[in-house]
C-alpha cells in the first residue's frame, strides 16, 4: 500500500507540474469520501483524471520499532529510514491537500510551485521502501508489490 501511495502522490505532483509547464489551466479538486479516503480530481476542458491519494501507513512500523531496534540493528536502520520517508510523504500529501482545498490566493500560488518541492522531498522514498522490503524478503519490490502494507 505504501508503494502505491508513493507512486500515486508522485504522479499527481507530476501532473500539476506538467500542467504549469504547458500553460494548461486545469482545475484540481480533492474530496474526502465517506470511507475516509481522499480522492484527487483533475479536469482541463474535456480531459480529466484522478485517483485516490492514500495516507502512508506507519502504524505497524511504529508498533515494532522498539523490538526491531533491540533484535537487529541493520534491519532497524532500514525500518527507521523507511518510516522517516513515509512521514515525509505524509507531510507532502497533507501540504498538497491544503494547497488544493485552500480558499486563499496564497494557497493557489503555493500550489503552482509545490510539485518541484514535493517531488524533491519524495526522491528517496521508493529507495528506502525497497531497501526495507529487500532486507525482509530477499528480493526487490516489483510492480506486483504495490499493495505491500507497511
């Protein structure tokens, strides 16, 4: 799930960035669905897209952090790096939601430059998740693993 959330968030930021670079006047909306999921929508004339912006899952990681730290230092370092990356991802996601749903001109202005910042903040997330996954399973993450929970 965290890998899917990371991929979807990066794709969303890239869409906004590409719209700005091409001068596309797209409209972005975010709404919270009854089940608590956050849905992202983009419309530009007859063109539209979107998807769910999942919140990174850190609950299991935080529960086992102390135990892993006492049992395996190398695994703990990978777990801690992945956990920190997910916290960064959560911050980027929350900021994106704020800028899209905000009603002030400042929020709209911040959204224009935000993708570059957000993408730079997310650069190492996949690597950290992959390192932890490889250490736990002995193999790298592949496309079939996008639903991996963390």
